[in-house]
C-alpha cells in the first residue's frame, strides 16, 4: 500500500463523512451506530465524538449487501 493510501485508511471519518459516502443523513449514521449495525469508536473526553474507520464502513456495506433479499425470477 502506498503511503498516501495508508494515511487515507488511517484517517478517522466523522459521521458527516460517512453519511456522504453512504448517501444517508448524519442522523441515520448515528442511529445505525447506536443500534450496533455500524461499528465505531470514540475520540475525546466523556462520551467523545463518534469516529469510523474505512473498515467499519466497508463491513457495514458488506453486511447490508448480504441482507438484501435476492430477487426471484
């Protein structure tokens, strides 16, 4: 992996960035995190701010793809 790709992969994403990637609202991202469907970690004191990794987002997408019912022809 190139250094630029490593840095991009290591950069934590906030809820807004994840929402843009998924095409949903920030509220939806936070709801999915609260219900355990979207993994996250917290940065900061107290409750901290939600942060997501590229891996978290990809895992979420993979899970959603696997849950989609296949269309019967």
